[in-house]
């Protein structure tokens, strides 16, 4: 199981977390860089150093870009992705708050094409839910679930549509997972067809401020 790691804490605030992430880079599918709900106003020295260390350790880097469910202009989104590449040598982009409805699919498809033409090697879509047919074919990876562990285990199930797509194209991001159940969350994602996951113990408003225990080989085993 590959791990997608959105680590939304400044390297100067928690350098230990970033160091642990560098040492575990081989276990990650990708790391999402998010200096300021996007690339920010200019390159930050701490993020530049963290990005260099992660790249040297073999990690794929994705720049966080908010699409605001289609409210932001495509040119702004492409510009943010370009800044991530120029400032942090990001390999691609993690598009957050992506539309999920069929009416917005053509616009999302055009956006992804523009991003690829501008140099984005990897594009990840995060609608946070299973989107309308067509979305899963336009990106390298799509987050079809983002939510709390309690919802994940009680109200989310794999659909027949996602069964037609390779697991490596699907990701589940789950927060509020009890630490002892993180291995179970990883297995649950695999059983529900996702080849990439990101279970964290944190809660809102920023559950991604700490690393997932799944990165450590000593993560405690949960019940079957």
C-alpha cells in the first residue's frame, strides 16, 4: 500500500516530523507541499530545504493548489502549479476541492490538460467523494474519499464504477483514526479498492498537521 502524505505544518514548526518523513520517503506515494494554502507569495527557505531533502530521498513532490470547486480561474491554478515547480521543484500538483459533478467535468478536463502542457508531470484530483463518471480517467490519482474514520467505516463502500479502475488510480484520505487502528485503516482502503491511502490520527481543523503512524514499520496492529 502506497501512502499519500499531506503534511500541512511548517518545517520550522515541526522539524522532527519533516526529518522522519525524509527518512521514510521510500514508503510514500507522494508528499504534498502546502506552504500557504498554495505556494504562497514567494519561496520559503525552510520549504526549499525540506523539498530538496525529500527529493534526494526519492520522494515525489506535489504542490497543493486549491481549485475552490471551480470558482478559481484556470489561469490562477496553472500559475500556482508553476510556482510550486519553480520554487520547490514539485513533480506535479495536488488539486484540492475539485468539482465532482458531470456538468463541471469538461472544465476539469481542460484544466488538467493545461496543467500537463505547462509541465505538471503528476496530477492528483481531490473531490473528496466519488465523482461523476469521467473524472477518474483524466488524472493520475483521484481521492474518492476524504473524511472522518467514523464515516469511513460506517457509511462508505466501494462502488461498481470504481471497481473498473486500477487501485493505483484511487486514494482514500481518512482522518480521526485511532492510532491503534491505523493498520486497519490501511487494510480497509486496500479492501475497498484504493491502492493509495493517507490515514492520520489528527482531527479538524487541520488533521494533516502530523505524520501518519503508517509510515513507521512499528505501527501497532489493529484488529481484523
